[in-house]
């Protein structure tokens, strides 16, 4: 999907083949680096906390998505090496912003905020930092400022920051009243009992997952392990 989204945004290959090609390369590199960055950062943090190394597939998948989100704004104007750096940082942004939401007790079951909001902001900032004059000229024209690292003077970076602030203001201004109305009329979220039972059962007439849980002996063995001890201490 992202290959249609990024290289496909050129709308044609004739005359734009080089632009589409660099979009495909940077998209691939950032996604791959974000996957590895998030996965192994989470593994190292878990190793420090529990003493055991675990590899969380959700970190790999959301890390890859984070790399894709972060490269979308700049896929046609950054060099391949910069795409690797952008994806590397995107993985870190995802891991630590996800933990921040837990600390703040913000409910985001699928980590959409860390992936799309935080890494969307990082992608805009990365554009202002890493935009290459050669690729800016190739994709647009010679009348546009390059990134900060290429002597752009911060003009592009300032534009990106202004864009971030405008998007936040626009979204909050439109959606805060909308969600406030939903809360007042009782449609904002389901009641606590339905949350515990699961919406698959309460709203869709069936269970999507096996929720029976482990046997008591398995649970006891887990709680006696380093992982269970870490959870108990938390």
C-alpha cells in the first residue's frame, strides 16, 4: 500500500521515473530500519528490566509502520542514508511515546497515536532537516529551500513546524467539540462491563479470541519467573 502511496504520488512514470524510484528506495529503507529499531530497542529495555530477552512482534510491526509514516512527508527529497536515520529515530519515537501513553494512562489499544501522531510530527521535522537540494530540485524546482543540514537556513524547518502546529490546532478545534458532544450523550465509549466482556461479544455477537487464559499451574510458574516478579514489582 505504501508503495502506491509514496512512489504512486508522482501520478506518472514518464518524466518522473527518478522521483518515483527514490520514493521507493527511501520508503523501503525507513520501514525496515524502523522495524529493527523498535524491536531491538524494546528487547534491550526488557532485558534491562527483567533480565530476559523477548522479541515482541507488535513492536516490529508498529516500528515498521512508524518508519513508513516518518518517511512519507519527505520520501522524494531525502537521500537513502537519511532515510535510514529517519527510520532509526522513528523506531525510538514509537517505543518511548508508546510508553509515555501508558504512563499518562491514555487508552490507545493499537498505538495509533505513537505511530501516526508522534511519528507524523517527526517526519515533518525530518523533512526540514534532511531535504537534499539535489532531490528538491529534481522533485519540485530550484525555487525551494533545502533542509537545515544542507544550509537551508532553517526556512523549511520553520515551515514544517508551523504546519505541525496548524494541523494540531485544526484537529483539536474540530474534534474536541465533536467528542465532547459524544461524551455528553453517552456515545463516547462503552460502559466498563462491556469493556471487560469485550466488544466482540457485546456488539458483534461472537468472540474473536480465546479468552480462557492459562491454567493455574502455568500461571503460577510464570509468576515465579523473572517476568512475573517484574510485573509484581510494577
